[in-house]
C-alpha cells in the first residue's frame, strides 16, 4: 500500500514529465483503438453491404446452378415451388433469373450476365423499382463498375444478345435507365439487370428463376425439393476468407502499432528511469529493498498507463464516437480493394477491442517499466548513487 | 578512546580492505583498516582525494561490501548482511548526508524529511511532529512546502540533514557535506550537526577534506592511500581555529 501511495505521489509530483508520458501514451492508445475500429467497421460494412445487396438471409439455388460455370445456367431454372412462392408473394424473398448474354459496347464484344429481378421486390437493395418506368424498350440497370469498363452511361441504348432456351440466338436493344453505385461487386461486374418478367419472356422461361434470395430475417422452414439452400455464412465464405487474409494483415498492423506505442513508452520510461537512477540510489540509501524499488517504479509505469487510459477516454470517447457517426472518408482507390468498401467507413469499437487494448497497453507499460528498473535495481547502491549505469 | 566508550562501540573494523577492479589491474581503496567508533562520537575521516574516505563510509553505511577483513556496524557484520538486512539496517538505524544532497526532486521539503518515517511505518501524527521538529532544528520550518529546486545549496543540505536525523538514527554518515556550500553555510550546517550530536547523542562520521569541517571534529582519523595514518583526538585549540575561520568567512 505504501509503495502504491509513494508511486502515486511520485507521478503526481513529477508534473510535466508525467503529463508528457501520459499524453504520448494516450495518443498511442486512442490511435490503436481507432485504427482497429476502422478495420472492424470496414469488415462489418463489407459483410452488411453484401447481405443487403445480394445475399439476403440466404439463397435457394436451383440444383443445377453453379455460379462459376456459365454453361450450367441453361439448365439451372425452374418455377420456384410453393414454399418459396409464398415467400416471394409476401415479399420475404426475391427471385432472380440468371442467363448468359453478350453486349457490344463501343463495338467490342463483352460477355455478361443478364439478371432478371422483380421490380417490386423489397428484399435486396438493388434499385429495381427503377425498372418499372419503362416504355417499349427494355429498361436495364448497370452498376458503376460495369458502366465504367463498358463506357456506358444513363440513357444509352445497347444491343444485348443471348441464346434462348431452345438455343436460338436472339438480340434486343436495351436502354440503360440508371447507373447505380454499389460497393458490392457481385451485383455490378459484367451484369445487366432487367425486369424479371421481360427476361423470362425473352428467354422463354415463364415464371422461372435461377435463385431465390430470402429476406434478411427469414429462416428456411424446410428443404425445398430441387433447390439447394445456401446460408449467408456459405455465401459470405469468400468474403470471410478475404477478411481473414486481411485480418492477418490487420493483426500485423495492430502489432506494429502496438510495438510503436511500446517503443514510445519504452523510450520515455527508459529515459525517465535512467535519468532517475541517482534517485533510485537515494531510495536504496534510505532503506528500500530491491524488490520494493522495482515495485515502486513498475507501479509508477502502470499508473501512467492507467492515467493514459483515463486521459485517452476523456478525449478519445467523444472523438471516436463522432467519427463512428460521421464515418471516415475512403479514397477512390478503395473501390479496387476486392471487396465491398463504402465511400465512408464507419468504425465500430467492441468492448473486447477496448478492454483488450487497455489491458495490452497496461501490460506493455508495466513490462517496459519493469525491465530498466530491474537493471538499475541490480546495481550496487553506491553505483546507483553516483549515477552509474553499469 | 575513553573507557566508557569501549562498552558502547557502534562501529568496528578489523583489517578492513577494499579492492576495486580497474581494467586489467586493481585499485586498493582500503588497506587493513582497524577502527573503532563509539556512541556519540563526532568523528571525521580526513585525507586527500582517493584516500579511501568515501569507501570506508560506504562500507560502514552498508552500501558496499569489504573485499576482506571485517566491519561490524551496530552489532551486524556488514560482509554477512543480505541486501534486505542491509536495507533494513539503513532504514532503521543509519542516516546519510551526501555532498550532492540527494533529495528527491519531486517531493517538497516536508515530504523529503517525512520519507524515512513513512518507510518506518510511523503514523501521520507522529510523522508530522517529528518532521516539524527536524525542520525546526535546521531552521527550515518556513520552507516546508518548497521543492528542492527552489532552495539554495545550503538549504538543500539542511533538508538532507533533517532527513538524515528525523528518524533519530544511531549513526549519521556524512560524505563531504559542505563541499558544495559557501563558508557561511558550512559553519551553519556544522553547528547544526554539533547541536544534534549534543542533544540526541547521535554518532556522526564525516568524510571530508574541508578545513571548516575539521575544525568542528572531536576526533580526526587521517587516511592516506587506504590506510589509517593518524587517529587523534582534537584539542580545544580547534575551537579557536573555528572562530578564526568563521570570522574570515564573515569578512
């Protein structure tokens, strides 16, 4: 208790030195939490955006559907059976017909996916309602990436070609009625969205669909014959794999930040303790045992860590809360990161992140205070009093 | 040594030697020192720089260990003491005064003087009384709230004296206590210590080559090259030397 009291008295008495240590440490502490929060927010946003835009609460795939094999699309269609029809009618599910086609933007051939979606669906965030306002031409939506690589813009009319269900080539002009922006590449790259009933007519697959996307909170009640259920976890597995790979990178970043903070703490602590070796000699002269001396200076370091957490909390909580609400603007290049990153990242800070970082920073402060103190405490009192270092 | 002091020997060294390694060779800091110091003595270890005064003082203060021979302080063999036992002895029974004061810079004068009492676990009422008494002895009660950086060298040394004597130790060891002080402050401090020696019967051992300090000593042990060259009681003529020295310092 006395050692704790003395440690507290020492750091309060040190005034400016303590203040600088605390501020430097609190910066490191808040920065680590902020960056990790940005990283968590980015991952969560990517997952949420993918769910909202395309994955919903899971998907029923026609048993022949293989998203990685376009040749399977000609067989992968059927009228959704009754349990799925009920969900579609009540707008708890959205059906999508997927067919391979070709476009010739700027005179160049480009293989695309034609996706038919119900224009009244409310399950996915695709602006399918825009497909309602159409005249005789077939309205089409493209994402901004597709528009960029194809040189398409709102109002353009392009020829779309496909082979219908009988294998006969057919072509029709479609009008780009809007270019939507989405962070989710699965609804954008090389895809054209057209009204479901128009696509069904064009191909000759009345009332049929390739996949049925469930609403976010809808759970499949039973198996549906001829259709395979793919859970959100399954659909997100590529994203999770990418996040995992990026998490390793993120952990390295976190470790580097922590090491930098540790280095800063170590530097200030070593400098501070080294400067105070004569003072340590005085403590020895006054009757401090080595153990007590090590305890005193280590506790001082820990108290500085605690003060840094408090000070970091004072300015960090409002600052990080503000950024969590307003978001962190991402550069344009972030669009090419490989998964759904929004224009703004909204950091998320979990209790585990805050507590974990706090404990880690305290641990690091304690260790980096302990190491130099232990070295100096092992000096002979006479050497410490003379300010010798070895 | 007076017969009555024989029975109350606080410090006794026998063939005490200390050798420091110095690169590939060694340095003989103390060479077979035999010395007895009784209770209440006001003794000085004098001699030129490098004669072994500070080394002897450090061993007596349990801050260092002898290479050979023996040093017995307050009934404890220094060479046999563990770190913990040595720390305990310093904490309870020995006070130190250093040339460079060695005050704790972040503490006030009051807190510096209070510190040894905190280590001894004295309660706050007793601590306050003893600290105020000690500060009054050294005439610094009005500077209790000042930090060492706000004090003059003389005042710092008086704080160091107050800190050394506040726990009423049996031995006070002072290493060149006046080296950083002007003549006036030196005399003031020495007078304070003489008074404490008289009132508390504390044994004072000085390491010094300052003539002003020597003029106050009751016993002078001269060290040369680590050996005792002379061990003499100081005659009363010293008092007149002291007066002359003080007159000179006033001028």
